[in-house]
């Protein structure tokens, strides 16, 4: 196990070299990435229990498909931050644009600033904490996991949501199809408290009691079939109305 | 819940007594409406009874221009044939040599298309893997992720990367021999997958992170990219995560094949899969299956035109055509039009036992008949293929079914070679449009080959 921090300056070396090194890293190693300058797919596909600090903003798919260890991005991120994260942690101090945490299956994503449209789209078990606001259609078709929004949520929150839970402290512009407000019971406050604590600085001083919960009304889970013949047959069998 | 009541349209199994026996003079005054035929009447009645659009499997059943409308010219005074059974005629296809450190090497120009565990039983997936591996070709995962059964039994496994990302696991991505980014499929360009509640068993639900028993409707758009510029970045990410080891395909339904192919090339694909409207599905709205997309014969030449213009045809970017292939003739014609390989789905299912007449009594119980069975969404497949029912799926012996598929793939390959040799080609990929003629004006216009007996290509300058 190495304790020295390995530094990659993307102004001088290629992204390929960085990602290859991260993919070959052993548990416990630490990395520092300088001058990312909006490069795409920085620190994606990490499978070892390592620490990576990216000093600057990244492009698309920063820490994409993250599986283990911790990635801290000191800056902003473009589309698909930590998309399909499986476990481990990804934190960003600034804002994330579209589809942050998309399809994430596990682990923790913390966005210090705001997240754009479709934050947590199709999430499948990841926990996402956003210190600021989220854009429209966040948690679209969200299947599992928790989306905690310390600020406001834009239009169509949770459209076509399955079993994921959404917690919003501020205003919700509108809810999407089949997404409804739900009772905030003590276990939900506890869930939010745990996630806020895990989020650390990004959610500093936020009271878990201030959140409202949203989830699926489960009205879209099955097709609605009005089987006239079957209903008529049942009515006849019961000696009822034959019309 | 079944969305298909007994006696639903789509199959019209003949009863024991045909009320319209044509040889009975008493019936001669009966005239069936072309517009409102019995199938149409049955569908209107079904819609009125249930209030839900029809959902079914299979692919388009309507009549449409097909590769049957093309013929090979064969050898003649000016073309020299090869000996049908002796002279070498290569069939191998390599994909991704330019960019992947481990390109896909297929021994035959026929692949098995993406079909999910969930829509198919584990036994069926295993059979497809066994058959494809024995024949030296690839099989493909589907919506719902990779099962270890199919990985184990597939020597070359293509991992589909789909809008729903159900079961999407980076470990599986790295275990795959190629990645196929699915934009659309021929049966439903623009539509997401469907898996109805009766097939969402606990294992399927767990793989997809969904509640059991729901009618699952997959996303139709990718969640984290929009358009070809994003796709280029997404392909870059997939290459980074797999350390540039495996080829990356992009699959599109045949909608705008010229533009879609050009954009897939621009995005960095190693192969473009173009799936014509005859392509099959496990479950989709009938209205979608029959009315969206263009036929395979029309799609291939347009995709080839894009590849040629970009200078990558038969070079850096390979074209895999799909949608309704049944025979070596179909495969050979697709290759002659410029595809590098043909992909089969429905035909592969039939080869392993779909619509088996041995189960006729049970098909009748379900209100259909062997040869008409299309209710893949229902989960009640007597042949044990499009089902998650443990008793039904146990009927399919994966080893035996795999041998059937290997046999069938061998026949497709040999038939393709027969036609290639007849046209004087020492490799099936040497087949070319010049070897073809069209039997109809429509086919000539779509395939861009001359109408038989003429030099006329409708629409050509």
C-alpha cells in the first residue's frame, strides 16, 4: 500500500494514461488530478478502494460508473457526473449539469451546488444529496435509492417514478406523472438525517425535519384493462345486470 | 394479466370447419371486405372489449418489399464461378480492428441479435449461446443485463448498452467481447422495451431493480446523452472504462439509415447495426411494429451509401444488417448490398423451437396455432422460450436447442457460400450489388440495383 499521492497533470499527460493508472491502482492509493479543464470521462470506471482529488472542473461522465473508493471534484461537472455509480463516493464542490447520478445503482453522490435537469434519472439505488436546487425532470423513472434536495426542484419532479424516494426541502415547481407527496414519517427523517450527515459540508446546518417526501402513486405499474366481456360474464354469473 | 384474450387477432388458426370453403358453391356469394377483413374486425372487437391497444411479440407481419424481390445473376460468359463444394470461399468477419486491442473475430457472417433474459428464459439464452459458439459467432445480451449462464456459454458475447440501463453493471461491460449502444431496434424505432407483469419474476425484477409483477416499460431515450455529439463522448467513456479493449457497435432501427449511419460513424462506432422493420421484439404495441420504420431491403443500401461516402465501408466501420433474415439467400443478398454481417433474432428462436408444431394442442388452448404464436409478452409460451415460467422453460433442453441453432447457422453459412461461389467470389464479403437484379420496380429503387432484364435503376442519375 502506497501513501504517496500520485499526481497527473492533464495539461501534460493524456486522460488515457490517468484512467489506465486508476484502473490498475491498488486499494489505499491516492491520486491528484491537475488541470482537468473540462476533460470528459475523467476518473471513470474506478474499481479499487482509492482516493482521487480532481482540482478543477470536468466534462461529461466525470467519475462515471464508479465502483469503489472516493472521488472529490473541486469544481463543476458537465453531463452524467457519476453516471451508473455502483458504490463508493463521488463528491463535487460546485454545480453539475444534466443527468447527475443517472442510473446509479449504489453509493453516494454529493453535489455541493446545484444539479441541472434529470438529476437522478433512472436511479437504481444510489443516494444523491444536492446542496442546492435540481433541474426539471429530476428522478425521472427513478427506480430505487434516495434523492435529497436541500434547495428547490424544477418542473416534473419524479415523473414515472418507481420505488425511489425524493426528499425536497424547498419548493417543488410541479410533480411529474404518477409522483405524489407522501407522509414524512420518523424513519424518513432518520434517512434524510443520515444522508445529510454523510454529505458533510454540502448540507451543513440543514435540518432533516424541513424536508417533504415524494414517491410513486403506483398508478402506472400495470396497464388498465376494462375487460367488458369478462365483467359481463361475471355479472351474469351473479344474476346481476345483463345490459 | 394477459393483454391478449383468447382468439385475439394476429393469428387466424383455421377451425376444423372452414365456413368459407372456396369449393362450396353456397359460399360463392360471400365477399370479404378488403378494408375490413376478419383480422381487422377481430381487432376492433378486441379493442372495444378491453380499452387497451394490442401488445404482442414477433415483428411486422404485413406484406412489404423484401430481399425476396432480388435475385443473383450467377456466373455467365463474363463471370467465372467457383466449384460449389471444393474451392475456398471465406466467411470470416473482423470487427473493430482499427481501434480495439481485442477485435471481434467471427467465423461466419451471421450473428445472433440482442434478446434479453426476461423476455427469454434462461434456457433459451443458454441455447442461443451454445449454438452461436458452436458456429463460431457472437450472441448478444438484451434489456435487463448479462446473466452468467449466457456469458459462460457464449464464446463471443456482445453486451447491449440500452436506454433503460436495467442491470447495467460495469463489471459485465468489462466481461463483454463487444459493446452495442442501442439507439433503437427495427420493430420499434423510437420505442422502449416492454416486459409485462407476468414475466417480471423475482429474478428478473432483481436484475432490473423493479417491483415484481409490474408492467415494465423501458425508457426510449438514453438518460445521459442526447444526439451524436454526446454519443461521441459516451463512446469515449465506454472505451476508457474498458481500456480500449473491445469494439463498440451502435444499433439503430431502420428509420433514417443514411444519416443515422453517418452519425454513428462520426460518433466513433466500430460497427453500425441497422435493424429493418421486419426485426422482431418480445413485446411492443402492434401499431408500432407494423407502422414505424422502413424495410431491411431499403435500409441496407442507404447505410452503405453513408459508409462509402465517408470512406470507411468494408474498412474501419462494419455494417451489420438485421431484420427478417431467414435463409442463406437473405444473408448473401444483404452482403451483396454491402453489409458485413447479418444478424438474426426471430429465425434463431424458430431454430431453437419457437412455434413448434409438437405443441399444437397447447397453442390451440391459447387461442392460436403453431406458426401463428406471437404472444411473447404473455409468458405462456408452450415451447419454453419466451417465458419465465419454470415449468414451461424447463421444456427447452439448452444443449439440444443449441445444436439445432448451430445446424441452422451452418446451413445459412453454406447457402451464403453457395451463392457467393456461383457468383465467382472466393469470400462472401466479395459479393457486390453488381451480382444482383431486382424483380420489382420497388425493389430496384430501394436496393439501387437494376430491374431484371434492364439496366434501369429507378432514381439513379
